[in-house]
C-alpha cells in the first residue's frame, strides 16, 4: 500500500495538522523515539535481547522481549516497510509488559541484517524508497510463510513461551497481509492476527490473502486507515464477505481521520489516540484468543 498516492495522502494529513515534514523531523521523530507510547497499566518487568532465528534461507535477526518470569503466549511482530527499528522495539516491549513473549523481526534479513533507515528518514523521500526497494522485493507470499513457520518453531523452543497456548501475529503496512498468510499456513499454532493499515489484504488477484480465510482458525483485528479505505473501499467489503463465509471471527474497522501508517510512534502521520484505541482492541483480541 506504500506508494506515491500514499505519500500524497500523508502530505495532506500533515497540512491538515498544520505541520511540515521539517517540523516532524525536528520535533515529532525525536519525541516519538523517547518513546511516545502511553504507559502500560500494571506493567510487568521484562527482559529483552537480540536474537538470531534459523530459517531455511539463513539467520533471521530480531528482538525477543518477554516478561522476566513465567511462560506466556508468543507473539510475532512484523514491522512496516521501513523495517525493524527503535519504534517497533518499543512496541514489542510494550506488548511484553502486557504479558506476552514477543519476537519483533527483521523482515529483510535475506538481504540486510539490522536496521536500514536512519532516525528521521522518511519513506516519502525517493532515495529512501530506492534504498528499501531491493529489500522489500525479498518478501513474497512464499517467503513470509517460510519465515512464519521458523518463527513459530523458535517461540515454541523458548522457556518463556507457553506452548499450550496459540501464538499471535501482527503486521503493519505491507506486512498486514502476512498475518493472514501465516494464519492460513499454520492454523494449529496461530490463534490471533492483527493487521494495522495493511496493504493488499483483498483484491481480485488469484493469490489475494482474503481467499485464504477458509484455511484459518485464528480470529482477526483488521484496523484500516481512513485514507486507504477512501482509495479502495471494496477491499473492506471483500474481507467482510470472506471472513463471514468462512465463519472466521474478524473485527474490521476504518479508523476515522487516520492516514496510512498511523500506528507506529515514529510515523509522520502517527495518531496517538487512534493508535492506542487499535492497540487496546489488539490486547482484547489476544486476551480472548490466546488465553
């Protein structure tokens, strides 16, 4: 979903807020990485570390953070197009503080280890997009399933993960569709999925993720940016029809006033109130489905 029109939508959103990209980079980005996330009520003490996960295609690097004691449901967090970075590590930590063993992954490990972008860089800048594109092309419907199976196996091998409980998976932007593909490919282990301003969830393509609904046993939260829905409202209707026909529970909602990318706290279009509402809906889903 990240394309030239998405960039124009973000510019329009900033103008409505009376901001420019320079304003964001001078103030917003720095504030976001301090990090601009609401505190967790009754937060658990957590432990985090960088890890390497064996996959058929190499070593996948990620950040594994979990409560410092006990075993808990595992969750796989896939970042947006800009990849793994401090904002997503903070989001993973926040989820762990709520009682989950969380693996934040580098989706581009086949072509690059670690963070690709620098603080304050924008995907709307052509040179940044050009730098990311070769890495983005390493992700296919096949590779996200390969990785999903390896990540589920990694979680199952950790003492901090309760293997009697199913795992959750979340995706942002282009990785929103990956949550659906993994849930369909690993139905006995994936119990809940969350897509936030996800792109390519439903289309007329033969390999569209929404067609996989009959293979899923996971409940879903599909949080849609208003700007994305305005461009393609039919996708929402296709999703609703597919989930209902397959008798798969799904909460599908357009979040009013949001632009594509509104959830990560380092996003130029970050909407704290709506992001926190979507986050709380995710926690409710996990509490219900991963118990």
